[in-house]
């Protein structure tokens, strides 16, 4: 199946109201261009240098999502153009996004990443850290960031019942935070192996790579 066919099939399966980020990490510009030609405008990348190169060379109306672990000292490279940062995992990182967004005269949209998986390798706020962060949030200090919601990654496992539990937990946390911040719109969860489950559990934005572009080396 071609990238175009994969995208078309995915679109027919995604319910209305659920957005799709096509994750193009490690994929050539030609692959992104093919998806673009098939109408896709939102793409996700994990690495700053790769994202900066693609952004410079591919169509300027692409919405670039940063979904990988982001180091504070690299925020400045993506601040001029990034559409949504999914992976805010500390107050320190969000402060740096605020600083760089202000320097660019932009407001940058962000999601707070929550650690929902059993694995320690995945980053993010724990649920209690997130609650404390939201409780103590100083909106004036973050005049150039817009927090739109939460992001999480399930445990890498064949046991979809575990993944479902984790997604349910994240959705409940999202609703809890939405009581405090009613303007939240986005719950980013679900990848190639688990997005149907994530959508059933309340995802509004899925991040799909290999099911569109093929497996990565
Ligand atoms: C790589 C990646 C994806 C896409 O993974 P696939 O399994 O290829 O769909 C989604 N989200 C994040 C955070 C990723 O790093």
C-alpha cells in the first residue's frame, strides 16, 4: 500500500473530530511530500535538527508538531514556526518555551506530557506533579504559551487491556484538569498500534507513523 492509500484508509476509520498527526521521523522529505499531496497538513517530528531541516524545505503551510523529548537549549530552533509542542514535561521547559515564544512575538501552543506507562524510559509529569503544577500555575508568567491539553504514551506492550487502562486514566485526568481550565481542547494519545483503543477512550488527536509511512529502521 502507498502512503496515499494508507492515509485514505486511516481517514475513513477516524471518527469526525479526531485529528491526525502524521509522524514522519526518520522518513525522507519525499514521503512527507506524498502525504502532503494527499491532503495531510499536520506532521510530527521527534528530533529538533530533523524538524528544522524539513520545515525549511517542505511546504510552508505544514503544521509541525514536536512530539519527542525536548531539551530546553533547543527550543529556540523550533520557536519561530512550531505549531504544537506535545511533550512539555517540566516547568523548566515550559519557561524556556515562554521565553523563546516572547522573543519571536508568538504564542506557542503546548500540551503537558503525562507519564502513564509503566516503563521508566518515558518522560512526563506524574499525575500528582501535574495537579500541583496546575494548582500553582501563574498565568502571567506564561503570557506567550497556550496550554491546550495533555499528551501521553501507553506502555509498549501487546497487552491492549493495560494500554486501555492507561488511556482511561489519562482521559480521567484530562477531564479533571479541564474542570480547572475549561478551555482545554486536546488529548493527544494513540499511535499506530493502539490508536483505535485511544480513540475509544477519548483521544482527540492521534499520532500515527508506521501505519502511514511504513516501519522505521
Ligand atoms: C514515533 C512516535 C509516534 C508514532 O509511532 P508509530 O508507532 O510509528 O505510529 C507517536 N508518538 C510519539 C511520541 C512517537 O515518538
